[in-house]
C-alpha cells in the first residue's frame, strides 16, 4: 500500500469523482490518497487508488505530477491497521 499526498485543489477539480475514493484530510492544503500500485508516466503518476467502502477495490487514476507532494510506502503492519 502506498500513501500519496495530493493537493486539495486537485481533489476539488475532480469533484464528485473523488467521493468514491479513500481520501483523508492531511493538512490545510493536502489530502492523503491510498493506492495499491504506483508508477510514473510523466507528466502523470499512474496509481490504482483505493475505493471507499467495504472490500479491496481499486480504480486506475492518472494524477498530474504538479498535484503530488509526496509518495510513501506503508509497512505490512500499517496496511493491516488500515484493513488492507
């Protein structure tokens, strides 16, 4: 599991599409998106973002590089705490 720090502006731009994604508030300007797989496809980051709700389901998304502030790998213990 990978955590991606994304600008809230980008979340606002995609509007209602973000409602089904597992996204948590991180700070005044950033949100955290949870992804199963991430790969660079400049000028985007391709990520399989986790959907909100029950079960492990992911949606493929291309996030503009300028909307990302950090990408972090989780340990297996951290993944279990989140239910993945």
